[in-house]
C-alpha cells in the first residue's frame, strides 16, 4: 500500500521548513503575544493540515504582524484572506 501524499519525503521536508519559518518569525516578534503562544502550541496540527506553499507561510507572517488585540484566529485570518483573493 502506498503512503499518503503528505508522507512523502518532500512533504515532510516542507513541513519541517514551515515549522522552522514559524519558529524564526516568532523569535522576531514579542513572544508574549497570545497569538504566538497559540500558534506554537498548535504548530504541528496546523502544518499537517495547511497547504504546503509559500502563500501559507506569507499568510502566517501577515497574521503575526496584525495587532495582538485582534481576536481573529489564524484559521479565520486565512479564510478571510482567501475570500479577499477570490473577490479581487
């Protein structure tokens, strides 16, 4: 039986790359930001479910730059961004 597509070596490498980028971004931004604590706590689940592309990494970066007072989750931020890109 063949492995699921996300189990291939390339996909595993992409997951690791995204995790490293998240770690580097979170080091640059105040770690007391609740978004970052939440993102770190859910990093494994997120990267396993996310599209493994540069757009996703860019959306994570944009999300981390939004004000900490924003209550939107990363999931909703990405959904909103996808809606905006479809409408433009």
